[in-house]
């Protein structure tokens, strides 16, 4: 979905919310909806602030006497898509409330809107996160959820599952009768899956599939492969034939794929296949995990020579990296709260370099940090930081190293080492 | 909480969010047009961290309060961290009156231009709301329309104006007054 489309929709929604919120005290359910809409995207917040600005301008405007309304009567309701010109408000309408105050009791009407609210409320009780606009889109066709630099979103899927989408991430959602399928094309996301054992929830990323029934887990595309971290429940991670890589969006081929998926998996390790794999080290390369990584995985594969080939079962607090080559690194015990902290807007660095940390911060913010000093860039850093607060990160590294901060403009901050390079 | 509150609390609710809105639009907490994206990003993150049930009580009040708080905090931070650029300084020195009036005139022109891009009926609704101070129900009655169509006309107008209006000029007319 083009960014401009999303912005257009966001500004439409913001204007509609503005008018709705202005009218009178809103019922709680609608306020909930509004809050969830705001928390869906920073774009929504920005649009809401802009509408307020427009309102402010109109309030300040003094020349209403010069504004012509000639033709307002002819420009009547027909052009608004209403069936006939309305006089006196007796025409059936689907106004929600207050309409009848001046002209008798409100007409009997159906409330599609209310019904939707109830559905939302249901979803909310399960997830506490609901999205107003996304629902119809998702259920009608596959939906693409895309975030830009500095943008995080939480999206409720039609089945009640919730995805926390990190910045610079692209997901495609394809829900079918027997499967719920999400393609992670880029970035990372945390899934809190609504239980439904008849309809497994599959996340596919670069040939790796994560299957869950009702659980919470994060999937991240990294340079060295697909990293899966489980917070709750159990998931199965396995490799697929690359021929099963996601279809380009907009087509409808997934149904047939769904039935093929388990059959084709046995060729996975042999056939990196048609799809170009990104620059991934060969399986034998030691990958930060030491040389035992590929050995351990070979044992696993040895246990299940055929279909279950590269399937790895993960439970809460476990993490695995599936390399694009089909190699699974050994399962690690991790503190999943820490490892998935990014889903809550926190960055957790454990002996990462300053360069890596800065790169992470930059993904979450419009203010961009630049490290103009190699020694500083390589310096290790550990700690948990608020992703939206690069200033506190700068303050932190300033306490451990003589870092000089230069602000060339409001959006760029350049970090260098002060005069004497005090590298330990 | 029941869906509909008493009239007294309606007034209270109105006060609750109109005051923060005013702060957001004018004075120290006013958000400059140029910073709006950044402020929105920060507000978004604060909204995510904030307790949802609290937010639901007065969502707009929180939204505008957070935005003006962020703007005020940043204004302070920037005052210390940013060198004053010449343009800003000269703006400070050439003391306000004539120039400000001039800028205000430009802003009025701009708003008028944008309003003229709307359909006559959209203009009529805006005029009834802002010049005559009517509420939606009254506007609907005056125009012989439903409230629903009035709301639709309003939200369409806002949306169009949001794209039509020069955001910089919006700043001139709203920032720093009151």
C-alpha cells in the first residue's frame, strides 16, 4: 500500500473523528475505538493534530462575511449520495444519536456501526488492542501492513490476533479457511495469536515458517537468518521449499500452496532454489555461536530425515535462528521479555557496538544519530533504553566515554570522541 | 460509566478538552507546523505507554495536553542546545506589530482561498458553525439536512482544508496568540 494512500486514509479518518468527538460526550465504546485508532500509528496522531490546527485556523478566521455560500441550496443532498432531498429530518436515516431531538423520536434504524462496535469490544477484551479501519480491509482481501522508519503499529487481525509491527517492516496477511498466514517480507513483528486449533497461524519469512496455535512470539528477519523468540506457548519452526515463497501481493495462489506446504518441505535443505537468497554465510561458517552450531543442527536433522527435517519446537523463553541455507542454530534459552522488549518500544543492548545501537535508534526516530568516529563506533554498549529517546542514550554513552555531541540541525546528531581517544 | 452523562458533566467534558486544545494551538505549548511530525511521533509513543483506561476517559484532553507538553519541553531543550539562527533573531528584534499584522493578513487570505475551494454547501456548514456558532443539530435544521450529512460535510471540509491550507501560514495565525 502506498504511503500516500495511507496518509490519505488517515486524514479522512482523523477528520471524521474530529467531527464525531466535537459533537457531544461520546459513549465509552467509541472513545475506546478512538484511543485504539490513535495508538495504531503515529501517522494517525499527526493527522489528528493537523485537524486540530485546521480547526484552530477556522476559529481565528475573521472574514466569514466574505465567504459566499451562493448555490448551497442547489448543491443539495443528491450530490452527497442521499436518495432524495431531505426536508425537516423525517427521512429515515442512520444517524446514531441525537438526531431525533428536534423532530420527534428517532426512526427505527439498524445500527451496523454499533454491531461493529460490539465486535470490536469482543476483540478488545481479548487483546486490548483494536483497530477501526483495518478490519474490513483485512477480511476482504489480503492486507499489507507496512511501517516506515520511526513508525510502530499494533494491528488487530480479524481473528483476534494482534501484531506489534516494528519500524521498517512489511507484512502481508492472508487468511484462508484453514490457515491464517502472514508473510514477513521485511523487519520484525511480535505476534500474539488467538487460539484456534483448527486454523493454525503460520508466519513465513524467507523460506522459514513458524506455526503456532495460540501463543505469543516474535519473528525477525536478520542478516544471519530468521530469528524466532517465543514468549508464551509453543511454536514449530521449519524450513520450506523455496518454491513456496510468498506470492506477489494481490494474487490468490495461496490456497493451493496451503495444501502443498507440508509435502514440499523435504527438499528444503537441498534447494535454495529459484528465489535469490540474500547474503547469508554458508552453513559451516561459525556465526557468533561457535562451530558447534551447524553440528548441533545436523544432529537434529539426523533424527528426522524426511518431512520433519528442519522442524524445531520452541517453547516459552526459547529462541532460534534459522539461516536461509536451511540450517538451524541451536535453540537458546533467553529472557524473552528482554529479547522482545522492542515490541514495547524498548531497546535492549547486550554488548553490542555503539554503531549497532545507533542503527537501532535511527530506525525508531526521525532524529538520526551519526557516529563519526571509528573507535567510538566499535565500542561495546549494554543496557535497556527507551527507543524514542536517543538523548538518554547519548547521555549514557557520555558517562562512559568522552563523547562530543554536535547538532548540525534539528534532525541530525553527530557523535565523535572528544580530543583524547580514551579507548580501554 | 454509562454511555450518556448528565448535562453538567457534558459541560465539564467540554472544558476538559477545549482547554488543552487551546494550549496546543496557542502560547508556549503551541506546536510549530515544522515540528508537528516529530511531536506526533513522541505523542504516539507516550500514548502507547500511557494506561489505556485512563486515556479512554478523556482521549482528546490527553492528546492535546501531551502534544503541548512535548512542544513546551522541546522548546526549552532547543533553546539551550541550538544556536539562534539569524533569521529567528531578526524576527525577534523587529518588534511585532506591523509585521505580525501583515502575516496575519496573509494567513486570512490563505484561509479564505482554501475555503473557496470547498463546495458552496460545505462553506455554508462551516460558516454556520464558526460565524454563527451553531451546533450540528442546529446546522442540520437550518439547512434542512440530517445531522449525519452535516457531519459528513464537516469532515470532508476539514479533510480538504487540511490538504489545501499552507501549514506554515496556519502557524502564523494560531501560534503565539492569546
